[in-house]
């Protein structure tokens, strides 16, 4: 629960509901080019995944707008960094917008410990006396 609270603080409240999002846990490598074009690799943990974005926790900051490849077990996701937020005790939450060809689906890749965060995007209103 503490991780989720810190995560929500980095996202400014509730998660982006543009698509169904999932909490997960999967060790990954984030490959990117730094200043001067030199290739870097940062170890991380895939914390959240959705159709159009991922959230990776790393020990290394990655600049906004940087193109990245996220190497998972047998899959690779490509996109760019939308934001990188530092959490003192955890590291850096790197929010990645996925490219069209890297749109995520459970049918082609299921990270470890996958948990659906939200399925219904509209709040349910229950009326008194209605079951």
C-alpha cells in the first residue's frame, strides 16, 4: 500500500485513465541514448503497464523526451519518456509513452504479478432502494 500511495503522489493523484492500466512487477532493462549519443542501460522494475504507457522504477534518472527501449524477458517495448519523478526512498519513476507498434496487450506479453488497477472508467451510482 505504501508503494501505491507514493506512486499516486508521483502521478498527481489518480492514474491516467486513457486505457485500462495494470500494476505489475517485472525486471527490465531500459536502453537509451544519453548526451553525446552514447548508449546507456538502466536496470529497473516495470511497475505499471497499459495499452499506451508504462511506468518503470529505476535508480537512474532519464530525461524527458528521451527515446527508450524497455527490454523485458522475451519482449521489447519502445517509446519516449513523458516524465521522470524522483522518490527519495525508492528511486526514479520513469513514465514512458509507448509507440504505436509497441502498444501493449496481455495476448502478447504478460508481466509477472499482473493486477488490474481499474476496469470501469465511469463511477457507478447506486440509488437508494435499487439493488
